[in-house]
C-alpha cells in the first residue's frame, strides 16, 4: 500500500494522484503537490514545529521548485489561500518565498515585480513590528528573509542605474514606482527591527547572565515567538552589509558592535549568516586600514570553511559559500600585502593562500604598474557590488551609472595603495637592522634626509588605525623610534601558539582514526 505522502518530494501525494502543470503559466493553477505542501507548512507553522518547518523550507520548497517551477513562478498567493484558511500572515510568508524564487529563477524581472516584492516586505515587517506574531520560524528562514531583503534592494539599485537600453515602458514603470526600495525606507525597517526587538539590551543582559539568547539559538522554549528577536539580530548584519554597499564603513561596524565576534553567536548557526558577517566586517576593516583585525577574522572564517565546507555540499548556498571563500582569500592577500601579519595566519590557510595568490602577492610588494594592476584585479573581484542609492533623473540624456559607486571606491582604495608606495621598501630595509643612522638609510633609499623623515612619519601614520573603541592601535609587525638621528628598530617577537599545534595534531589523528575505522579486517 502506498504511503499517504512522499516526504522526500515536498510532501507530495502519490504519482497516480499528481496533476501535470499546463505548458503556459497559469497563476491560479495549483498542482496537488503544492496544495499538500501549503497545507502541511501552514499546519506546522501553527503548531510551532520548527524541525518540520525547516525540513519543508530547506528541502521540500527547493525540490518542488526544481521539479515544477524551474523557470516559472509558483502559483499566486490568492490561488493557495484556500489551503491555509486565507491566513494573512502565512500568505505574506508565502509571497516572500514567491518573490525570492522569482528573483532567483526568472529573468528579466520588471520594476513592477520588484515594487510588489517591496510592498510585501513592508507588509510583512509591519506585521512583525506592530502586530502580535505568535510563531517560531527556523533561523535559516529568518536569516534568508533579511539577506534577501538587502539583496533585492541592491539588485533594484543596480537595475535602476542601467538606463541606457531601457524601453519607454520600463522607464514609465520606474517613474510609477519611484518610492519602491527607497534607501531610507530600507534602513528604517532594519533599524526598527533592531530597536523593537530590543536585541541590543538582550545581548547586554546575556553578558551579565540575566537572559538566555545564544544558548537557545534564539528560540523561545516557553511558548513565545523567536521571530522579532532573531529578525532584529540578523538586521544588525543586514545594516552592516548595506552600509558597506554605500561605502559608509564606520557606521556599518557601529551597527554590528552589539554582536561579539570573539564568541559563538546566533550568527554562526547559519553558515550564510556567518560568512556574510565576517566578509563584510573584514572588508569594512580593510577599508578603514584596520588590517590586523581584518586579517584575524578572515583567517578564522577561512579556516572554518576549510574544515566544514564538505558538510554543506548539498546546501542551496554551497556555490555562494565557495564564491565568498575565494573572495575572502583575495581580500586576505590584499591585507597581507599592505600589512604583513604572517604570525596571525594558520598554516593551512597560508598554504591555500600561496597556491592561489603567491605570484600576485609577490607583484604587489613591488609597487609598480604591475602591482597596481594586481591590486585593481583583486579588489574588483572581491569587493561588494557597491550601489548608488539615489533615483535617476529621467528627463536628462539616459546613461548607465551602475558602476559609478564601484569606480569611486576603487579609486579611493588605489589612492591608499599609492600613498604606501615607499613603505614596502622602508620595511624591508628596517627589518635588516636593529639600529641604523638616518643619513645611511637615506643614502640606501636614494632620498635626502628630510624626505626620509617624511617617509618614516608616513609609515608610522599608515601602520596605525583607530579601533572600534576609539583607541589608536598599531598594525605593524615591528616598531621603531629615533634618538639623535639613529633609528632604533623594535621587532615584536611572535608568541608561540602551542595550543594551535596540538589542535592540528589532534585533528590529524582523528582523520587517521576515521580512515582506520573504515578499513575492513579479514
């Protein structure tokens, strides 16, 4: 006798009962498998069955999309409404999935579709902020909600900035939906979620042992809802990402400040959230010349991905994980070229980095045209897709300005690189000596003493940065001071990390034991 539902296929009924979708897309046609999916998802959400919701969201929805809606939209929310008692909040969640699927699978998307998605997010977040939401949703879904919200804003800004080949109808739609995805609206919703959830206060109370949030992965085991709190938490990461896209790195890092990256947190539970957080945090620090902090965090996340990426091979985010992994290696290469910090790099990460970028890093030490080309190439590959948030002026000659923000950030970055042009040379000389006369070093560098003093001051300035607490910290791997025209070099001795050595050996032994256990003895 056939089982009543095939759980592997998104809770679909048996094949003999399955209807076949018509060739032309009909928004009112609902296949039996979708009816079953909606009925069960609605029931599990009402029952707060987080495990089953996660299985259906992460597995069933993807499988049905691949099987029935590979290049077509899902049925409309109005068509599935009878299978969820017309529940308003559930239909907002369904539409969120509908538009996300449309952004991922359908091309080209019109301004009208993008504006409708914006309206749905406004309604959904409005219910969370001002209504009573008695649900528990998986962290993965809540993270994807914030991540997709920011992505669609970024995508709309890029779409709106490509004016040159737009048709009259497309331009009229842009005029009609000129309020959609307004930068202030996007920032206000995320900030409102942070404030209404009181997540900053919750994290402070958790540090004092007065509240549990991280320990329960953000879930409420006393019959309440996790939606507002976790959305507020992930909104801090969303704000960091948006401010990076706008080039406001200081504000972005300030938004993330309540999350302690030195501790395990809710951001580490979902790998997409973990990688996005560290990628944008590291990039913001790089652009603010906090090279040590950027290097430290890139090293940690790259080591994590190296160890655990095989467990995510079946994840829909696997390709994105690999892409961000490659981008962060490029950013790490930039950090180490501008400010060598080899003592912060794990042996395995260092090996991978050399395999990928050893030649380019050698070029970047020279500071000639090839070096600038290498910096340009790595930055262009690894940077976020910067946006210009202001709407276009449509009554002027139409041009594309989607690359303007990127060109500005690239120009500022290369200007910073150019300012450090002589620092690589002075670093290599100073590392050879414990003391050297200013006149002698000026001779070696073929500059006069006044110019050398200026270069030394530049080095001091460029190798210091202001940290998140407002303190001036050094990012140099050695320091120097001058007494009576003699430069005294003080090299910091790296502290041996015995713990890391033992951890590496333990991991190797565990791998060997795992291999031995697979061996079949006769």
